[in-house]
């Protein structure tokens, strides 16, 4: 085996560029105050400019419609934000305002709304404040009013209260911006589904209409022949170039056979063409095959190319796992990676859950450069070839999967844990030992009762807050174990 190295994966595998989330921003206060307290509006407008500047520093497109002072101006702002097709609208309550000023914005935009109220500093200077100075600290006053009216109107209410330069408040706001990244990605995602269901995996089966109606995503149904034709067009030179790229990204184990490596590289180039031709944001696939025929060989040759695509931010996952590729896309766009995962075993001595999966993996979660291992058999599947193996980096992780209930509704299901070092299998799988701070058997029981399937995305960091916020913006349930 060659020595391990640390390649710059982002340079070798340029990430897919997606449409940025669109954030609508409107600030407001009650115009009756302006002639009464001439210094108030300039102070509030300065706060609004600061808030706008903070949003523009985030990785999003910001439509700032300015400052509203009465209900008619709220209607004008509502129309501008409706036309902007935002993923999230932020209402900045700078002082007291009436709910009639902001209700049209929430009603007409067909977009989730976040209310923020950030007073100028930590506290008032009581000895030196007059009424005008106090009113700049009164943004919290209308929050219950807006919450009441939103509830009566059937509009989900979300809010962040704090002070203008309070970083903990901005961290909470940033969770909603991360959630907007997920909503934007899923609203416009094109999910490829190639092959057929792994026989008997009833939990994996997904109504293809469910993603468009829940998220706005498109599901492109593909044939393995769509891949076969593209692989047949791959040249020997393109194959050699892909093998050279793979040697930069992976360490090759001595078990890798040259012909299997060459085939995986050839399929990888064809996969890239397939993804480009159909403009895919994710791809789930499975084909059983028979007696070494062409489709069986294609299915067995997917792992190298699927891992490279996943490393570019295009989750490509086996076993026809459409819902898990959605979860992987969600974890990817918040910057947390996301590797295909299932339970492998429990260790009751160390109190850890061992989890991972054979096949495609997300290179961003690896503790070192990943290994290509040659396998003479894929357990539970037909075919043979190269598989990806690596250890998940130690530290905090969050699982995210899509559960489904009896009525067909989807949910985000999450659990936070910590990857800890220890012995791992060396069988061509992505593997990790996750400590959830409790008896692993009890964790499995509670996790399995949520409606989760037997696969999910393993992402880096404790990100349950982001995923909870994303579920809110997507209008689905959130469950945390």
C-alpha cells in the first residue's frame, strides 16, 4: 500500500454551483412616531442598514425592500417580495409597529417568514433615556402581536429576539439562513433515479410525486441504458485521466485489480456525462443484474464515480435510496458533508453505535485520504470491483434522514453524537464509531421508532438546529433522538 497523503479535494473536485438562497428583508416601525420623535427614525434606519449589511455577508442573494412605516407601505413591500421569489423573508421589527403592516407580507409572498427584533444595545440607559430613546428598544413589544395574528391566519411563526450586535442572536439567525439554503436547494433540485428498487426494501420505496409536492423538487426517472450509452462513448484517454485523478484522491490498496480500476474510472466519466446531461443535483441507483451482463457490470462499477460526484456536492447513492440522497443534499448545502450510512453493529463495552455503508461515500467526512479496496464480492449485491473505504473523522456529527408516516408525509429525523476512535472493519466500507451518550441499544430503539428508514446521511458537526429550522421552512415535521 502506498503512503497516505492529504489531497486538496476541493481543488481536484470542483463543487457544483447552485442557485443561492434568496432572502427578502424588510424593516419597519410605526410612522406615527416619526414627527413626535425626530431623532428616532434615523437611529432605526441606521440599525436597519447594519442588519442589511450582515445579511449581505452571508452566502445568499438579499432583496432589501427598505423601511416601512404604515400598512400601505407594507402592501407595496409585500408585492416586491412576492415578485422576488424568496426562500425566506426576514421582518426586522425596529420598534413597535402594528400587525396590519406585516400580515400582507406573510400572506401574499407564499414564503416562510422570520421575525427578528434586535434592540440597539444590551440594555437601556434608564437615567438618561426619554420616550424617543426608549422606543428604539421597543422592537420586542409587537412580537407577541405578530405571533398571535400569524397563528390566527394559519401562518407559521418564527422569531429571534436579541440586540443588534449580539453574536449569539446572529448565530440563531444564521441557522435560518442555513435552512434557507436547504429550502432553495430542494425547491430547485433535480433528483435522478436510475434502475429499480432493491427487492424487498419496503422502507426505501418512495412515491415519486411526494418530492415535487412536498419540496418542489423534480425527479428524473432514468434507465441504466442512459448510463450504458454514455459509458460506451468514453475514450481510453479519458479513462486514463480519470484513473490519474483517482490516484490523487484515493490511496489504492494492493487488492485493487487493474481491470476493475479501469472499469470504475470509465463508468465514472460516463456518470459525469449523465449528471451533466440531465442537470442532476443527486442520483440514486440500483440494478441487480444477472450472470455478468452489461447492466450488472455498470451497477458494480458505480462506486468510484459515485464517490467522486458526492465529493463535488452531488450525492450519488446506491440501493435506490432517493430519500437519503435528499437528506445528503440537505446536509451538503449547509456545509456539513453527508455520507451514506446505516447501522453496522453495536459495541456495548464502549457504548458506541458502529455505522457506515459499502459503496459511495462523502470524502469531506474522512479522517484521512480514502482508500480504494478491491472486492471480489459486494455483500448482498451482484458484481465485484473497487469499493471506497475510510474512517470518519473524530468529533461531533449529526445524522439526518427522511422519515415517512402512514399518511405519506415526510419528516426530518436527526440525532447528534460524537465519532470516537477505536477498532474498525477493513472491508471496503465507510465506517465510524458514534457515541450518543447513552446505551447504544436504547438509542437504536428510539431512533427506529421515528419513522426513519435504514439509511441516512452522516454529517460533520452538531447541526440539529439547522435541520430543525430547515424542516420548519419546508413545512415538514422534525424529530430528534
